[in-house]
C-alpha cells in the first residue's frame, strides 16, 4: 500500500498593527483590520526574495499572520491563501497617463508606488489572504526567542506539550534566525508548534526578558542623561523610517541594492573620508602630502 506525504507549504506574513503615515496615508494593518476585512491583497512587498516566496504560494495553503514593527511583535492569527500571486497592480506603469496626462501617474501618490514597474513587465506581485481565526493566545516574538536561545533541547516549564521536536522546530524558524524578511517559509513541525502555543498558552510564569535591566539598575549603573537622550533621538528617527521594533523592522518596502550600487556607495564613502582627513591636516602637512 502506497503512503502519501503532504507537500503543502506553510507561510508567515507580516503586517504593521500601529499607525504609520506614508505619503499622507496610514499603512497600518492589524489583526482587527484583517478580521474585519476577511480577505485582503498582500500589497507593498518590495523585496525580491519575499516576492519570489509569494509567487510559490498555492491556493488554500496556510499562513501565520504576524504583527511586526511594534512594541510587542508576534503571531496574532491564522490565514490561508485565497488567490495565487498576481501583479501588484497599484504600482504598474500607466501608459495612458504618459500619453494623455503628461506623465502624471494617478498611483504615484500611493505609499508603495514604484515607477520602475511596467504594465507589460510587472516587477512586483502579491497574493490574497483570507483570515481564518485569531490565535487564542498571542504568541510573542520574545517567547519564540526565549525558546530558541535556550541551551536546553527540552521545552521550558509550562510548555512541556511542545516536546523536544517542537523546541527544535522553533529554533530553526526563519523568524528567529533571520527575522527581517516579511514573507517566510514555516516548516510543518514549526507550524504544529506555533499552533500548540497559540491554542494552549502556559508561559505566563516565564521571565522572557532575563537580560533586560530594570530602571533602578540602569540608574545605579550611572547611565548618562546625554546618552539616553541621544538613544531616544535615534529610536525616534528609526520609528519615522518604520524600523523601531523589537524584531528590527522589516523589508516590505525596501528594494534590494544591486552589487554595483553597493560598490559605488563604498567607493564614494572612502573618497569622502580621505577628503575630510586631508582638510583636517595643518597647511605644512598638506603641502608635504601633496608633493609626495
């Protein structure tokens, strides 16, 4: 008798639950929004690897809905693929606009508009996802990292139901090994482990941030106010760019740089540093350096 093995893929897709305004439009999409809409196109992915993963998704495959770029990122719901990959139509080049509207594209004000994407050669794709259910217990990234960073191969107290296989699956998740990617594969074992966590809970007694200093300890360590203000300013700047989150932000809207662009940036940076170093030299040293 022949045995059949499942070939279905599981996925994880990220969205931002907190308000963030881009080109005058709020791009937030929380689990509440998803549950209210039920089915939504997954637009705005601007990373080639994430795009290619979406192009592999098949109708009916299951996905984890993940809250990203927020104070408490984690898995909030379950979903399934309702429509396979198709061109991210909001961002295709509008040929009629070029002919009749003097190159004014009505989509150019959209937060994720990409003028390089052509109607006859679309650069970006999206899928439609349908909300299926909320996680009974929100599964925070801090918990998954706590399990992944544990030296033990066995589950921590309260999570014995995961078993050694569940712990191993979580340790291997892309979410904890390379968290920035906004669309990720999820193994069968990891999917099962996350389902168990979402359905059962049991980690309330765990200290998920054992290395985090309390405010009293920070004060005792003599943290300088100037440094704290500088750190706060940097965090505010990252927040404005959409990267101030526990999982380090994501790549929804970032294009991959080509190798040539990286080389040019590096060369330009070196030349700038050399010029600045030369300007800081005293006149006598400058003349000596120029004549050498």
